[in-house]
């Protein structure tokens, strides 16, 4: 609305008040343009990295760029390659890593982040360096295996980060497969006896009584195996049948029957049975 010319001061004041009531005096903020910041950030991202980023939602963009530019530092960058939905054993899984304890008490967080590192690395370099993939996978498996036998935070985690850094320093595209393996010198400095995890206690074996009751019922439907052995059955509450397990003769265990037959065989030959058995004679 245009102000009329040559109006008295009072009319001009009333005109301004009416304009404010009608809404002409309200100042509206222009809508925020959020694309400018993203475009500026995209300008700092290498062109070969842009098509890779959508495949890893939630991962730190700077860490992905560091993998591409070979400036990746495992001790500070590897933990940035964790997915938002990952549940770590650390109390606060998304805080900044300031100590070894932030990696958690087991290998799960490291294995998750290193798996993402392999995936990002393969997107950039696997086509021209396929042999490096097997080296990284074998290193991943080796660390997971050692974590079952040795302490994690004080031993295996630090060894994994140190070895990863050594590979990056040598050149992750030019390093040989043998260099990707953990050297004996590095292993000996970490895999010490004081870093071995204590052995887990095995469950106690079932007692003889429970084994017997599970193997056969304690009633007269079965033949007592103890009765037919050389030791005999001395279990006062045994209700199994005390008969020969071969012929079923009452009160005649198979062991005594076998012994009598052996003795009778020795007598028929004109000499006691034990003289023909040097083991029994001794």
C-alpha cells in the first residue's frame, strides 16, 4: 500500500496503526536455505568419494575421506566407522574416544568398525588391488581368535591398532600379504603369559548315582550290571534283578559263571586253570 501524499500527521499515524492491524507491518523471516552448507561441504569432498557416501549412512564422513586419501589413523579414526544402530559394550557408545576403555570389554566394537573399514576400502581400491582384501580379512579373523584367549583392552586391542597403523604407514596399497600378517616380534611383545585369560570353569560332571538312575531304572525290570561284574553290587537300595546277564540264573552272576567255566577247562586239561594263565599266576 502506498501512502497518500500531503496527509496530516494524525492521519498518517492512524494509517500506520491500521496497516499493522491488517498485517502489513509483520516482518517475516525468509526460509532457511540448508542446501548452501551442504553444497559447500560437498566442495571439500573428493568427487570419487561422493558416490560412495550413500552406501554408508551414519558413518563419519571425515573418516571415509581419510581412507580414500590414505591419511587414516586407526587409533582415532577407526572407531568413527561405527553404525548408529550398533550397540557397544561401552557405557556411552557414541562419546569421543579418549582412552582404551571406550572400546569396550570385548572384540565386538573393533570387529564392527574394522568390517566397515574393509567395506569402505574395497569401494575405493578393491578393483585394482584385490589381493589386499584377503590380507585384511585374515587379519580380522586373527584378532578375533586371539581375543578369545588373551585380554582385550590391555593386549589384543592395542596390538590390533598398532599393526593397523604399521600397515597404513607402509602403504596400504603397496604392502605385501606377508606384511599384513602380525609379525612374531609384535606378537611376542603382547602375547605374554600375564595377558592370558583365566580358564573358564567347566560344569561339574554328573554323579555316579544320577548316571545310574538315568541309564537304567532301579527296579526289577532290568538286570543289575554291577552284580555281573567282578566288583559285585554293594548298593543296599538296588532293586535290579541279581541274575546272570547271559542265562538268567538266579544268584549266579555272569562273572562267577565265567570263572567256574575257566577253572573247569583247566582241570580237564590236567592242571589248574591259573597255571595256564601266567597273568593270574602272578
